[in-house]
C-alpha cells in the first residue's frame, strides 16, 4: 500500500490521512485472504446495539445475493465510497468506488464494475496448496531433491478465453543445501501474462530433508567444485 497513510482508525478527515483505490483493493484482498473467520461480519444486513437496529449501508447486499461485503464510507472530501466484493461460481472480485456524488451512485457504479468483471474475466487454478509443483536439487541432503509447493491455492485471473497466454516458470533459490525444513522457501513461481509478470509466489519445501551421510556430502562437495 504505497499510496496510503493512516493517522486514525476511523477515517475521519485529516490532512495526513489518505489512500488510493488500488491500496484499498489490496487491503480488502488481504482481509479476505488472511481473516476469513471475520469476513462474514461484512455481509450482515442488520446490526442491533443498545436496542437500536441499524441497516448495513451497503445497498448491494439487498440487490445482489452474490455480494457479501465489504465497507462503505463518506466524508465531504472523499465523497461516497464503497469497497464491494462478490463471489460467483468460485470467482471472487473486489470493486472499489471513491468520490461518488451520492449513496445511490456508489452502489450503481460498484454493481456495474462487478458485473463487468464477472462477464469479461475468468479465474483458473494453476496449482493447489501443499501439492508438488516442482522438485529442487538439494546439496548434502539425505534426498537428492526436495519437492516444492505453494502454501495457498494459486489462481490467475485473465480476460475470458485468454488463459493460454499465461506462462509460468520457477526461479530457484541458488545452491540449496541441507538441512531443509518443511516450509523453507526453495524458489518462486513466476506467473507471466502476455510476457509481463503478474505474480510471484514463494514455493516451500513440502517435507524435511536432513543432511545425508558422509559419502553423500562428500560426493556433493566434489560436484560443487566442478
């Protein structure tokens, strides 16, 4: 979030309090991915506190059953804002609207963005979490190779029908040496779309690889010399 500076927890106006559409999308995605147990709060249509019942100001919760979050906001300086998220057919999208002239406008614009995204884009899974993606050469290890995989499912979102333009390759951590512990980073999965990098995900060891015996280590040492 390189264009953000928060000075309070409530978003009330302050000259040093600012953010951007991109950064709010990053924040929304981080919340969804890292705190899924709390995300259902955003989908509640009503909340009662101190015997006062209040509606969620996100109008899309009533319009579209696929919308389940996230947050509205309004100040004179920022206008009417909405970070909205929806899940359709296992694809989740986030739409950020800032500076809208009214509550109705921010809801309409958010709905239009989400509908556009679901119509013209698709998400495909490249690799499942904790499954082998590639084997890395490990020197001085009990096993000559260690299987590497991602800690989370890896998806890529592209324009509809353009998934064939996605290419992946692995950049290994150089000169991997035992002992390797499960979870150690052994490389990075680079995802390119139209020859432009769009993602870099760490690949970790899926099992321990302790040091090998004397002769294994000797053979690898000689191999490294040449």
